[in-house]
């Protein structure tokens, strides 16, 4: 006999208490397997797919796309049949893809009506999660139960009722990877199947959706008649943007940093001509290419080995400075979702090639919104290359609870005294913001000067290799 089980939003880890429903991957009436992803949610740290630990028929969903739910709130209910081996409902107890669950199934069964009033089962190959959603009418033994009494607003009704904004044609998957692009199209009523992607192999990009929105915009209204009197003063309009998700998490962390950390900033200009020449020599010698960010990271880890005070945190309750013996290097990355800080684990044990590869992997994950909470936490020192935005300098805000952050401005050709003569050199400004509780200006200045010396003369790094 089937048993209706309720699946609640699981604890996603890292202290997260809520998540926003971005995209439902199943509909009422769908048959799901154990550990099959059923919903895509966005937390303050990452975009994750949540798998259901039960196998059976989806009888209700709670919350529309865009709804924010707290941990422990109902997500959906599943009518689960007994396991033939022991008579108990099938279930796994796993809750997160990549956190102990197995790979999702490659096929799922969907119930569809037939003219004679009987139920027919259709096997549909499921590509990427959410690319083949459909509506189903269930009857007979597979009939889903209606939503439980007292279900919160936004719950789907009985099987066969279409879920608002989720029905799409079923002629194969839509060539789009980014969930942000899907959401932009969904929020603005753009049918992705009508677009031709400009990306590789016809991949639909954000620019394609924005172009479609511009093309569909109504023509500008004709100018008002000259006889109509102009208003004395235009009304002021305001726009309110909720501080939630990534933006809310950033706001909370930066506010806490300013509130708790007595920071100070020092900076220095450095001649980076030698560093650029060294990178060129490395990349022309063969082998994997080395990025400039990787060389700067290698310089940071060498400087932290000399000045370990800056690789620490402050335990305010115990009134202790906690010095850390491993460098987990965070780096600021600007994405469509906002500013995120992925973390390179054990950066002090990696060479320039390994750092280059890890920076590339984490940057791509940040761009596609697939970073895990574990890849966004646990940093001990942050490197912020804001020079990519074309600015020379800044006063970085420390990434709480770390003790320091190094900021790197753009490298630009400037007049510079080199070997006693005025010359045009590639100059960069380096800024260090540090927690004045963990060290004084002498230590911070020594760290920054060592970084500048390595930038100007990369051979100085040989002393620590």
C-alpha cells in the first residue's frame, strides 16, 4: 500500500538557514527515483540541485519559483510504494548531490492519459535536470494524493493541474547551461526554444535573451502635443531591491567586518616589468600557461610564510589571536550573481601551474553558479585583483574573519626612475588592509614590501622555493 511521505528543505550546511526556489525539475504526477534532483535552489553561497531521498509519485509541490523557504519547510510530498524485499518504503536519507549521494538516474517514468481513460506510462530519457518537464494526469494505482490540508500557499493542487510557468514543449533539451539565463528568460516570458544561440554549438547566452527582450520592447510613444501643458515637476519614483541571496550575504559580511575589525591600510607602487617578463619567459618555455594571478598568489604565500601574523584570525570571546598553519587563499570573483570569493585550499603547497589550473576551475564554477558552499568558505587570506576593472587603487574591506587582504590594481605604463634614469615601466599599486589587532604597522609594512620586492625582482622568490 502506498505511503505519502513529506520531503522538507534539508540543511544545506555552512550555517545556511534559507534558500530560494529557482527552478522545479519535476511536476505533480511525475514518477521520481531515489536521489533524483527535484528542485534547483539558490542559497547565499551557491546554486545547488536538491535530490529527493524517496522514490515514488510526486503528489504536491510547495512554493512557486522565486519563493524563499527556510530550512525545514516542506518542499514536496511523494506517494511511496513498499520495497518488495522488506515491505518498507524505499529511501536513501541522502539530501544533496555531491554530498554523499549517487548519480541521478538517466531515465524516469511519466504517467500520461489515454483516450480510453486508462493510464499509460511513458519512459523519457532525461538529459540535464529540468530539460524535459511535462504535465501528467495520473489515475488507478499511481494516482497522486491531493495536497495535504493546511498546505502553505503556492502548493500545487491535484495531479493534472498545470504548474504555473513551468510547461514547455518536449522536443528535446533547450541548449542553455546557465540557470541564470533560464531564470532571466522565464521572468520575462521569453521562449528559449524560439531563440538561436550565439554561443558554441548554438548555446543560448544571456546576451541572446537580452537581445530578444530589446526586440520585443514596445516602440517609443509619440511626443506629447505641444498644446498639452507640461507637469510642473516630475514625480519621484523609487526602486526597492531586497538584500537577499548573494547580495544579502555580502552585505552582512562586510557590515560585520567594518563593525568588528579595527582595520588599517597601507599601499605601495611597484615596478611590475620584471614580473611580466618572467611570466612571458615561463609561457614561452613550453608546458601549461601560467596566469599572472597565480604568480601573485605564489608571492602572497611566500610572504605569509615570512609574516605568519597575517594568516590568522581573532577569537574575540577568548581574547586570543589564532595563528593558522595552512594558507587557504580566497580570491574575489565578480559574477552575474554578485561578488563571490572562492577559496583555493592549501595554496602554499601548490606551484604556479597548479594554482593557474585551480583558479581557472573555480572561476568557471563561479561564472556558472555551481560553486559548492565548501568552495566558498574557510579562507585564511584573500587576494583581490580589482585591476581587471581598470582601476589603480582601492582600500579593501577584510573578508571576515580573516586578518588581511591584498589588493592589486591595474598594471599600466608610467614614467618611472629605473637604474638612475627616467623610463616608461609597467607599474602597479599594491594595497594591504590588515587587522590592527593581529599586528602593527611594522609587520604589515614588511609583508607589503616583500610582496613588492618579489613583483619587481621575481628572483627574490627563489629564496623561498
